[in-house]
C-alpha cells in the first residue's frame, strides 16, 4: 500500500512492529555487504577492533559482554529490531491534524526499546562513537524505505542546540548520518538548518515530559535556514532526519522553516520512535 504525502510524493505504508511484529529474520552472510571485497574490508575492520580491545578493554553497552562496545549478539538483535522500518507519524501528535490527516509522514527504523534504545542512549550520552556503524546502517534502511527514488533529493539533519553540542562534543544526528552515508551512495546531505538565537529554546529545562501543546510552543521559532544556504534546498525534494521521534514537534518545526525556504519536504526519517507522553491540547 502507499500513502501520498503533502508534497505529492509517495511513501510505502508499513505496519507498526508493536502491532504486527516482523517475522524472524536471518542474514544470508555475516556482513551487510554482498560484495566479497567489502565483506573482506569489514573483516579487517573487525580484526583491528579486536586488537584495539586488547589495549583498551570495553564492554557491550547492551549486555555487558567484554571486548566490544556492541557485541555480535546485540548487534544482531538491533538488526532484527530495525529490519522493517515503519510509518510512525500516527504516534506523533504534531505530525497529524485534529481530523487524523497526515501533516508530515515519518518513517522510523525501529521502536525505541530494548537493545536499540540502550545503544542509542549510550551513543548520545557517553560518546560511544563505535556504535555509529550499526546505528547508521539502521538509519540508512529507514531512509531507503522512505523514498522510492533519490533523484534530486537531499537529506536535511535536525540541528543540535549549542548547549547540547558543548556538553557532548558532537552532534548525534550528524554522526549517525556519517555512518549511514556509506549505505546511501549519491544521496546528498544539506546541513542548512541552524538553531535560531533568542528562541523559546533559551528557556530553562528541556522538552522531556512536556505534552503536545507545550512542545509545539517551545520549539516554535527555534530553527532557521542559513541565509546563504537557502539556494541549496529551494525547489529540491528533501527528507528531514532526526534521531528520536516523540510528539513530532521538532520535525514539524523543521518542516515549516524548510517549506518557507522553498524546499519540497516529502517526509522525515528517525532512527527510533517512542510512545509519546500524554498529549495536552
């Protein structure tokens, strides 16, 4: 089945895995690549990682197994959790109108739970950059599911606030995209969004625990398109990318400012979709 977006494109309609769990999936080989040369490259990288672990011991962020930031078993479980990207806007109030019509279609690689949630938390909070390969692969799968073709299309990442960037030292979304781009050859990334100075985001506290109306009010006016970069997206098809989807307020605001800049926003992609808090109109 297909569902037409506001921009006139199409996105495949996929079932929510909580309502219809995917069938057991197993890979044909031990690598994500079909090419023997690329598989050999992966094996060399894995061998190098094993040697590094001898000097700098690490534990799996999900199960605590020694020697790898993400053990083979947990990496396989993340693949299973993200093997069937699905349409997630119905769980994000800001992406639907009061009559249930889709304002912005969104595709999630998986549900924010179990190994996927633990890996993403470790990636964002503790700087486990080694996880970008596995998580980036999952994000790339969601991008491929969201677009039937990449002709003339670009990806626009949601910006990280200055405070969050200074605390972490990196932007999670941009780092995830760096891991995903090896699986998306030829697809351009246009980093044209920025946080707007003097916005509501200057208020103390974060968005966690806020309802639909409070989140929407908080992010209103929080982003802008770089003035010198408007020509990069004007008239172009684009997909917005973020790491986690809750109420969808951030994605809706990003779509609003991109639309004002002349972009043809066809949808959004996230690594994981949560179940939003109780919405308050």
